[in-house]
C-alpha cells in the first residue's frame, strides 16, 4: 500500500471574541483539513493549525509523501525533515510560545497515516497506540471573559458580554447544565488579579467540590503569582502558567502551595528535564498537534511519569477530526489523571459527518470505529473552505484584533 495523493484544505470557522492576556480571538479561527489517499482505496484524515506558516509547511512537504507506505512512520519523519530543511517555528511574533514546524507538520501527517493504518486493520487508532487505559475521556468546562460579538462577524454569539465575576459564574452554570462538566478552567490574565481571585472563589461557592483551575498565560510577575497562589490555596486543583518563563515558574513553584501546570514553558522533551531539574512545574499539558503527533504525545506521558510529573491535555480552537485524535491520545496516555481542556463547546460548526461529538456528564467516549472513527462531511468542508476565501484571515493576531475594541491596548507580559 502506497500514498498516491495528499489534499490540504484550509478552512475558516466562526469564533467568538473570548479574551486572554494577549488580546481577543478574531472573527474566525483557521484550520487545515488533510486527506491522504492510497492506492488501496483508503483515505486518512487529519486536522491541524491553519495559519500561514503551518499551511506553507504542509504544502511544501505534501509531495514528498507520495509513494510512502502509510505504516512507515520513520520514513514519514525522514521525508518531512528533508522537505523542510530550514524548519523554524509556526507561530507569529505575538504568540507566547513557539512550536517547531517539522514537529507540527510531521504530527499532522502522522494522524492521517495512523487513520489509514487503523482502517486497513479494521482497528481503532487507540489500539495502535498501545490500547486504551480509559474508554471515555473527561473534559473541563473552559470558561472565558469575553466581549459581545459584533453583528457583522460570522456565526452566532454565546453568552454576550462576560466581563464580571458574576457573569462568568453564569456562563459556568450554563456549561455545566448543558454538558455536565465535572471540573472548570478559567482563562485568566484578563481582569485585575483581585477580580480573578474573586471569580475563582465564586466558582467554588457555586460548584462546591468541582476541581477548579486558572490559566493567566504568564500574566503575573512571580511575586504577584506567589501571593495569588497562596491566596487560592484550597480553591485550585492546579495553577497553569502563572508567570512567564521557566525560571519565573520555578520561582513561583518554590513558594506555591498549589501545583503548577504548563503548556508554555514545556513544549519539547528537553524542557521536561529542565523543568524537573528546576522544580518549575508538576503537570505538563499534552497536545498531539505540537508534541510530534499522537505517538509523540503518548511518549510524553511516559517521560512525565518517569519525572514524577502529571499529565493534562491542552486544547486549541478545533473541529471534530482533532477532537477524535485527542480522544484516542487521551485514552492511551499513561499518567493523564486530569480532565482535558476543550474549546469544543465554543464551536458551533463541524466538518465530520453526523455533526459534533456530544458530551455526557462532561465526557466523550473514545471512537471505536476503524482508524479515527470519523468521516468528512463534504458539504460542510466546502462551506468552511468558502468562508476561508471570503474572510481573508491568514494568520492569528489576538493583539491586533483587540485594538479594534480597545485602541490603546498595550500588550505586556507580565501585566501585573
């Protein structure tokens, strides 16, 4: 069996103006939908980032896959490395962390090849990753402060403006009622720290016993983060990226009664060893999009276990093909004892046949069909591809976007 063709379709998906320390989400988020055909009649699916650098890298490497055996993952790695000799990162300068282009491109293609393998063997991808450790995956409700969505932007708004602790608690009540989440995460770094502490305490009062976490994305200076961590002792399950940089995190960890997690300072395997040596974090957020594919994400779980670290799962704005891959990875990753992050409830569109995955009691079962267990809805794909062409957005820039709302916004990390 050999690869005969690689098709990459950029799509735009309506988003909502949720806030973070860098700014606000644009009217649409971007994804790349990948279809890899074989001479045996099988097609493998994948989904990854859709911004310019990733899309260019995917296109540059695509032709090199023709003729490859889909079971030859080492061959895939060699071909991607050879096609992208200048490598570099994928993220725009406004991002807080970067990811290697070769890791993201390899990971995107690996998902599709594993999908082909599973279809060829009539086995789900999780069986190819070592077998399931859990049959359904729990998720945390992901909460955001946000602006009301301007009427001229595509898609529906959710919740309207949410800029106070009480409005955020109301958002959480809706998410828990609709999806049954058993834990909650707040994207912080938006309001004054005292208001975000108030928000977490009000969430604790509204949902007694539910694990809570906050991610200010490095918005707090180490001394600020230490004081807030001590103030939130007994409230938080963990505190994610409170301060910028590995050394800043280590400074906070030395005096924090709350475990620290990260997806900003540990993004490659050598960082795990540095974080362990410095005592900077106790939990690493996994993500197959940049941890070198699904096999790399499962490998991270083993490495973190050896280092005595826990594993959670990072989320970005995504569709159902990525969600299927997340479910298979989470099913097989050792040490993943924390509920996964997910932006999925914020997305109203889908490219997979049959519509969106549904949460039940905050969980989604691992797909048991061959491969990833999902198929593309061609009409939905065509509609979102047309939106990509119409909108003209080609990169993500939360800082530029927020200046449409707040012209004097100044991007500062740390902010407080």
